[in-house]
C-alpha cells in the first residue's frame, strides 16, 4: 500500500444555465412593455447572481479552501482511501477493504459479526473520500491535539499527507501501551474527541443471523448460585426488558443482567476486543487487546424501574455505573466494588411510557484511563481519571453488560466502539520507530502526527530521518467530506441500477 495519503483533486467547473427565450409569438405580442422589462430584469439578475457565485467559488477554492482526494487507508475508518465496499451476508454490515496500487485487496472479514468467506467481487470498487481543506487556518490559530491536518510530506515535499496531530511544539511525546503519552502523562481525550476517533466494534442495528448459534448477548439473572428467568429479550435490533413473575420481588433476586460477548472476527471465536482493522483485510490480524471501550445506546425506562446499571471493564478494573430512575437518588459509580468520589451529579434517567418518544442517549466510556458517563450528550459528572489497576478482579465474561432492577426498559441504536491502539510496528516491517522505545522531544515549531489505521500508517513513528512535521509544512485543516467514497445502490421501481456516492456520508470533520 502506498504511503501517500492525499492528492489534489480537480473539481468540475460550474456553468450557469443558459436563459431560454419564449417561443410563443402570440404571447410576445400581447405582453406589455413594463412586464417585458421586468422579466428581462429578472433574467439578468439571475445570470449576474450565477456569475458572481461562480467567481466566489473560484476565489474560495483559490484562497480559502482546496479539494483533496484520499487514496490510501492510513486514516481508516475516519477517512477511506480507494476500497471495495462489500455487504456482509450474515448481518448486512458494509465492509470496507482497501485497494493497493496494483488493484489488489485483502481478504474481506466483517468486523461486526466476524463473517468470513465474503466475495470481494460482490461489492463495487470505490474512490477515496474527497475533502475540502481549510487553508491558512493554522496561520490564525494554533494546531490542536487530536485534530486532522493536511501537510507537505517530509519524505516528498510535493506530496500532501493527511494525519491526526498528537504531539505539539515543545512536548515530550511517547507511544506506550497503545496510548499517547505527553511529558510523562497519558494524553486524555474529551468526550467529543473520543466520538471523532472511535472505531466500531459491534453495532446492534446489524444483528447477525447466526445469533442463535453464537449469541452476542447472554443473560445472567438472579444472585450468584441461583438461576431465575430473565426479563431480557432481543427483538431484531431492539433489546427489551420486561418484568417477569420471578423478578417481581426484585430486592431479593438482584440485578437482571445481559452481557455482550465479543466474537473476534480475526480469530473466529469468542475473545477480547482486539485492534483488528477490516480495511487491511483478514490476513493482517489484530495483535493487541484493546480495553478502551465506549458504549452508546438510546434507552427508555418505565415507571416500574428502580435503576439501570452499566458494567464495563478495563484491564484489571471493573466499573459499575448505577443510574437511579427519576427521583430515587443520584447516580454513583463503583470500581471493583468500591464507590468512587465522582462529585456532584447533574442528570438522571426519566420515566416515559411506550406511547412517548422519550428516549435518552446514554454514553459510557473508559478510554485513556478516563471514565465518562453522559446523558443526551452531556456528562453527568466531571470525567473521572484513574490509573491502571495491574492487580484486580480481572475482566468478567463480557466487556460490557447492562443490568436492570425492575421492569420496562427498551434499548435502541446500541453500539460498542473502541479507541485507536497505536502500534509499535508497521505491518511487521522491521524499522526503528520514533517515540516508542524512548520519549521524543519536539522543537518549538514541530508536530508529531499519527494515522488512525495504526498498523499500516507510515507516519511520524516510522519516517527514516525525522519524525516531525514543521509548522511551515502545514497546509490546512480538512473540514468537510464533500464527496464520500462510500456508495449505495440506486434502486428505481425495485430494480438496482447503479452504485452512486452516498449523500448521507457527507459530513464535517471536527
């Protein structure tokens, strides 16, 4: 795969539509002079507007923004290069597999359900994402950590690269245990930054058809040593919990849990979440266990629910987030059975009936050794930073679990994501890396950049002479994917006509 990450792309010119003159002679004879002059004025104003618009677009492209195309997958899945888009036959998830310079691609494996044996020819060949890059932005304000930047390659000054900035001028940077460390401390992300960088692990909107054989969700109801019926059911893409006769006297029976079991797409069996990237193909597997996870779901709770719990593990730690319903108390968090001092809590679950569209967005993350719990996009307490617990209870059967004390709960749009795991090698190529074995000190105008697809990204870690991007080499910040590389089938009257760029994937790059 080529190390080039972006190249300028020419945009088609915008031609103003030609004015159409009336052809009905009778209509021309009866038309009064004032009306004719008014009509001619409107046509002239329209033509002038289109000409001015074309000039503005030309000036905008020349002085403010420039278009680029991403040919490779070093920033996948944030930005896609040339690839094949293959529908999974087991869960209908879209699998993106990169294409190299020779037109070859890796063995497609679905990252959502682990389905192997997918036919590469079953999907179209797609171009890379096309970006609009805001030039001169970094002349106005400094570069920020975790934002995407386009710059002139230190290896080929005439070639543009696109990467994520992780190290800023004057900092000592080190990549350790998959994370970025700055001046001896782990570089933590805000919730918004975590959303930008997260990599999909499992999306319940695409349930596998082999769920009965290899269940992704298993129930664990009742106290230890006692088996009771569970109120959890999986209805297509919706997880529902209902009160059962056994759970009616809930205080004596404990929490009704449902656990996610991860099917490792690389190994073809249950296992921990790893840094497998489907864009690279199934032959380049995930070698590293990733504990930095994010749970996102829309949930609705009924009046007979006392509390909802989220259990999420990280290394030797197990965190349990307890969310009381309505006015039954404030949320609290336990770490390995001990309550944490999380400070003031703002926000709680609210009761809604099945007839109300009263869903709340819940996010729970343990990324960069930082616990964040958010409702409707806002953290309900200040992020809780912690150090890794080397000796602890260890991970439970599943990396994520959801528990209910009570009755009616409905979960929609449930997905699990992971953080980027920054590797110390480049696709097993022997090369001495920077900032891996020892910290690297950046100069006053130097930046350190990494790709999101870490196993194959030729970035600051592996450049042969120097790992830095100088401030003078910065071109600008990509702010819009205006022509996505992702495709969808255009259907008319039930017939598939062709694949076209998916307008739903037009998005801002924040």
